[in-house]
C-alpha cells in the first residue's frame, strides 16, 4: 500500500471575466502509482494519468457537494 502520496497546488489564477479558476497540480511518484493502482494499469502515459487525476478531482467535488446537502439554490 502506498502511503506517501503528495499532491500540491500552485500557480493559482482566477478570471473574474470568464469565472474560471486555473491552477497547476504537482504529484509525486507515489501519487502517480496510486492512479495506476486505481486504474489497474501501469502502462499509462503522463497525459492519461493527468486526465484520470482530473476525473477523480471532479468526482470528489461532486461527492462532497452531495454530502453537504446541495446548499446552492438554482432559480
């Protein structure tokens, strides 16, 4: 079991005009290996690993949002 994953966020930018948040993510080799373990693949390209990390981030945000009771109201 890999237990030393490090994922850091840097270079944060937010555009008020487009309402888009951009940031870089840095992941150590243990975090990369965790992605390979999750996908049961060890032949992934760096681009595929980054895409999978993005998918996992999206899932985590949606999951936490639903646990929080869907507080945002839509008109």
